[in-house]
């Protein structure tokens, strides 16, 4: 236990120190020493005051492309919102259920729904998301399945791949 913690803390210290050196862009003795001490203090502070529980049942390797997928969805949703604003829009409150079982992934989905243009998360309770949604007034009425697909479909599919069963 102590050996693992020591390895982890040493790795984090060296990682933070490396990031410090890259960001500072100055390899003088003072910056090298200052970065090393700031890294040690940061790791000790985080270990003492920010104890993190390990996240289980998530394959983080499968989330490597999540930021790019999310940016694509944000970009595509922006065009829908522009169209809704230019043609007159309506606001709907929609309740959708997610198939995600892991709290971390549900939280990621809810945050993604919030930062996607045209939708704001109102509530997240268990696997049910309540979302306020901006749509064109001329848009056809959708059934619950179509609303779910339009709001969280592509985002949820990507997160489902990262869920370990």
C-alpha cells in the first residue's frame, strides 16, 4: 500500500514538474527548483485535502476521443440553434432516460447536454434527465424516442462504449 502510494505520488510529482517546465519555458536553476517544490506541495496538498475515490466500471481508454466527439456534437447543435433562432423558436422541457449505469458517465452525459447549444440540464435523478430544449416552432412534433435520440443519442452511444459491465 505504502509502496504503491509512494510510486503514484512520485509519478504525479514528476508529471507536474514536467508540465511546469514546459509551461514556464525557462530552464534556469531557480525555475527548475521552484517547479519541483511546487509540484511536491501540490501533490501533498491534493493527497491530504482532496481524497479521490477510484472510478470503477469505466474504460478510460475508450474515452480518449470523447472531447473530439463532444466538440463535433456542440458544433452540429449550434447550426440547429441558429436555425431555430432565425425562424422563431419554442422551448420544451423534456424528460429522457439514459441507459448508462455508472454515475460518472451519467454526470458526463448531463454536463455534455448542458454545454451543447440549445439544451440545458434542469435535473438529473438516477437515470432520468430533465432537459430544457430550444427548437424551431415549425419543427414537427417528436415522440419520446425521437426526442431522446435528438437530445442525448450520439453522446450516450459514445459513453456506453466506455462503460464496463
